[in-house]
C-alpha cells in the first residue's frame, strides 16, 4: 500500500464521517433544538420546585422543633 499523505487521510476521515452521519440520520429522527430548550426549561422548573420544597421542609422542621422545645419548657 502506498504511503498516505495527511491530505489523503483527512479526505478519508471526512468520507467516513459523512457515511457515519448518513447512517445515524437514517436510524434516528431529527431532534429539534426546541426539544433541548424545552428540556432545559423543565429541568430548571423541577430544580426550583425541589429547592422550594426543601425550604418548606426545613421551615416545618424548625417549627416542629420549636413546638417540641416549647412543650419541654412548659413541663
């Protein structure tokens, strides 16, 4: 086999990449960027709601601890 120059190698790689892309696009339908935008938005909402729920849990724990300490002080 003749020695390949870097230019030949580059052409070969590009050709393989093009073939690979064709195969992938036949297998998987196109995913629109809108999907990723929506996913990011929903994940952000989920993170915020989890954060709020965590804050509420911390508040209720603090209140229940306060009630218990008040009850202990009363006895």
